[in-house]
C-alpha cells in the first residue's frame, strides 16, 4: 500500500498543507485509489526553511510542495508507480 504523509506542522500549515490534503483526497477519489493509498498527516519533518510543504511518499521526502504543483507530484510519484506495479 502506498503511503502519503503531509506535514501539518505550523510552518507547512501556513504554506497550504490542508489544501494539499484536500487536493490529494480528490485525486484519490478521481483515480479510485481509496484503500490502495493511505493518506495521513504528520507533525514537523524538520524542513521548515523550505519553500512549501513537506510531503513524504513511500518514504521519499519531498520538500517545496505547493497546492499549485501537488497534482504534478501526485502524477509522477503515485500514479506512475502504481501503473508500474501493475505491469
């Protein structure tokens, strides 16, 4: 199962963490991935100086994620990997 953790610490909260969570929920529903991808919040990941939110996808820490680029990150890091697993 894929795991997506979104930092919800105060710095990431101010940079759009909850908007990213909402977008992620919508994408999971759109691509029928509920039950295949676990979405959760996490507290400070120690990347507060980065521009944007810290998101961890299957253990890979991504910094600088914004609501405006999250769908691209989701396509690259989640959908591509799920498609590769199916083949």
